[in-house]
């Protein structure tokens, strides 16, 4: 910057001196400044050509502001190279890590086009990289459930997964997850859950088969016990207590078998039946009567509050099973003469069923596992309490 000022001062002084000698001060000053402007313009032209072809030409050597600009550009270029190398290193490590993963991983753009895929993508999904670059996944895998899953923004936010048969191997089951990634991008991860799926299917088959096999002998046993209990000639008085206990336990086992059959039916059902209007107040009234009978000598105090006109669409059998489980659990875990309140109501958020009691409640550490199949909060609880 100082060199430019000294250069301007030198041209001005020389032009002024020549003007005083020749008697043409104005002409000499204008001529000197024009020559300085032309020289500065030529320097800017050289700088412009150098910026266009930096790799081919050396930077112009011009002391002053031009040289300062060139130094600043060189500094920014070096810093850009370092950042680029750093980002390239991060990207390489990310690709190496995802390539080593046992799951198929795809980076999708804003419109679902493939930006990158690891080697497992061809094994699980049949997607080849880089041959399928910029292709949309629905164009390569024409599966209605997958297309619907990719277009559902709620699934992206909630993180829910989709189970899908591999388009490459019909004997392979995949779990597809879609998560936000970077700016307006998505990360699609396909995981092989074939073994887990087979084990789960074996468990479902076992529950269904065992329930069906146990149902018939239990029915026979219950029938004989009922016959003994109702015939004083066949059942001596001293057997009454034992027969009564056997009938209660048989009834409990039959209810357990019915629950297992219901679970099996729900798990194997592909399509839900058409929903009908369910009169929930009447359903809860029947459950309330059953709960009072189940309470027996415990003498629980029941309160039933329902809105008579509040109906919902659904499967009455399934809703009845779910509601009765809540109420009967309250009966089993509420101490003698405790209070059990059943409420069926509507508010701004929707319709609700609330079952509250004066029992000991459930510890916070057990709450996340409440919907887990066959999970027991108190493993030391007696069988008479519905273990």
C-alpha cells in the first residue's frame, strides 16, 4: 500500500516539475495521471489472467496493492487445500467405516436419488455402486411397501423400521431404516434379520401349537371337575375344597390359553378385519361385573364412569381383551378393600380409557418393558395372583 502512495506522489511531483518547466502544468499533471492509470490497468489485467490460469502462469510481481492481493489469495488457497484435504480424510474414513459395516448403507439425496452406497448394498438390495449413481431407489426396487415407506415423512421422524424380503434373495429378511443425514439427505440402512425373524416365527408357531394342544385336555379336565363338583354322590364332601381349587386353577389355565391364542392370532394376522362401531360403555359394564366377581372376598370398591354415547371403531373382541386385562390386573394387584376406578372419557386429545387403583403401582424402571411379551414386574409373585 505504501509503494502505491509513493508511486502516486512520485508521478505527481515529476508531472508538476515538468509542467513548471514547460509552462503546461495542467497538461503534464493529466498526462502523468493517465499514464499511471494505464499502468495500473495493465497490472489488473495481468492479475485477472493469472486468476484464470493459476496453474499455468506465475503470479505477476508488482509491489503494492497488487502484490498484497496476490499474497492474500495464496493464503486463502492454502487454507482451502488444507480444509479440502481434511474433509476428504473425513469422507474417506466414513466410507471405509460404512464399507466395513455388515449392513447395506445408502446415502440418498433430497429427491431419493442415490448419492453413495457401500458394497453390501448389492448383496442385500441389488444396488451397485457407482453404476446406479443418481438412480432413485423406487426405480430399482419396485416394492409397494418400500415406496410407501420412503415417501412417509412420519417414518423418517419417528425412526420406525420396515421388514422386507430381500429383492436379491427370497430367503433373506431385511429391516429397513431411514434417518436424516446431512443437509436435505437421508441415510438408508438395510440390516439382515433373517435369523431373528426365523426365531420369532418359531416362537409364534410354538405358542400357537402349544395353545391348541393344551386347549382340548384342559377342556376335558374342566368338564370332569365340573361333573364331580355338581354331583354329591361322586364327590364326597371332604373333596369339595380340593375340587374347587382345581376348578379355579383349570379356569385360570383356560384363560391363559385363550390369551395365548389371541396373541397368536394377532401376530399372524396379515390384514385387519373391517372395523365396526364398538359400544365401549356396554363393554366396560360387562367387564366391570366380571371384575366384581373376580374380586370376591377382597371386597374392592369399584367406580365406573363412562360417556354413554362415546363409541369407537374397532374389533370388539380385541378391545375387550385389552380392556379386561387392564381391569383384571388392577383387581389382582390392589389390596383388600382398595379402590379401583374405571373411566372412559373424551377430551381435546381424543378418547381415553383410564384404570386407576390404590395398589402399590409399578416402579419406574419397569415401565419401558410393560408391553414386552411375558414380562413380569415381580418375579416372586405367587401363581395365585396371576403369575
